[in-house]
């Protein structure tokens, strides 16, 4: 089956100085009963992996976020050459059919199976772990050297140019700041739940700093990330043992490093990183016990012209009213004309 949407015309604007730039997603349909059965088989019902920080259901929940994310790239970043979606034998295209209804020349989409990026390491599959999968994204066939990594719950809020992701010298642009490694590790150890240490956002970032023997971490906001395939390819050359160690855990593990953080550190060392401290991200995390949360956050966001990207985290934990509120808001913001009630399956 041809899983590419209609190709855009060759005249689609794309600044040659930055071309080509691709977008990469990792995606899972958490509504798939086969996937859930397989996940339960490897997880075990009575293990610690049932926590949200490691293998909880919210990590795999799917409420149509990918559709809005891809639509936002088409709306505000039409210069992107191609969108790659990495999945484990699943097909996200039925959820994306509305894209071609809203955009005359949508950005081409290519589905990449785990077996492709894990070639030579197929014995570790299946994995249900973003850190394992993200370790292998630079191996996507045909991926541009400069690419942007998106989670499916992230979206673009305003027009963005290639120069907001990579500067004129091709350096990666990262929004965040440096943090002393020891201080970051202390804060990470203090993350507790029910008397147990939980894996936090900093845990794999700290592991990346340790892997490169850095005395600091590069803390980035929860936004899409500029990456370099060449930097990662050169680093991992001849390091199959390191790759295998990082991809073997089927669920998130404290020993794993973030490959994105690794890339940022490699870029910094090579003089190919630009850090900007301003946070241009609208982070939304609705919960059912805070019914006015989304309304308040979205009203405040309307007054901020600096917001360029957003993230709707754990939408499945919000109420039905909050989900409807977000859906109405994002559809209006992106100017989508087709209904989304068929994007969840």
C-alpha cells in the first residue's frame, strides 16, 4: 500500500540554505488490543513497570493528537520536505486522512517500521520504550541530515521558518539552559512517589551527560528538537555494544540515555549548538479534577505572541469536556475545516 499522501508541487517554497529538513515522529496506537496484550505480556501485571513514568497506559494513549500535530506542521511549516512516522507494525494513515482535505499539497508522509530502524538488532524487539526507539531514529533510510523530532502531542502554533530550528551556519537551535550535573542528579533523586524513586524528565538527560563524561546537562523545554543525523551516525559508528545496551530495555529504565540530549551535547562540543533561554512553548496538562485549567491556560496564551509551539500532555487524563474544549480550540487555531470525530480509529 502506498502510504504517502499526495506529493506537493516541486515549486513549494523551501529556502535552499536550509533544505532539506525532515520531521520525525515515534507513534503508537494505544487503542490497539494486540499491542496492549503484547505490552501486558512483557510487563507482567504485578511489576513496577505499571507506573506512568515507565510503562503506564497514558504513555500509549491515542486521542487523535497526531492528526493535529501533523496538521500544524502543514499549516505553519510547509517548507518541511517529508514527515517520517516510526511505528511498530501499525498504520496511522487512517487517522490522517483529513490532512489531504485541509491542505491542497500536504507534506509527504512515510511510515517506517521498527524492523527497519532496528535492522541488525531485531532480536531486542518488541520494545515499548521511547528511549530505545529514539536511539535508532538516525538510521531511518533517506532521512535528511538536519531533522526535527516531534512527539505526537506537540504542535506548532504560529508560522515558523527553518532559521528558527537551525541557524544560517546549520547549527542546532535548542531552547533551554545548562545545569550542573551534580545538582541535576540531586534533584532527580528527590523525585519520589509512594516512597519509590520515579524516572523523571531529567533522568535520561543525566544519563546522556554521563555517557559523554560531561559535567553539565543541557536541559531543554518540552518542545520539538532540532537534531543532526550525521552527528549521531558518527558517534555511534563502531559502538554496537553501546547501542544494544540502550535499546534492550523494553520499558523505560534508569540506565538509558536520551539520544536527543546526546545529540545536543555532541553539537555543543563541536560548536554546532545555539542555546536560547526563552521558552516559546505552551505546555498543557489537563486533569479532570481541575475543570477550569484549560480555559484559564488558553486565555492567557491568547495574549502571548511569543508562543510558537505547544504540547497537550496526557489529554486522556482530562475530562470529556476538556477534551472537547481542546479539540474545538486547536481546530479553530489551525483553521481545520473537516471534523475530527473519525480520527480516533
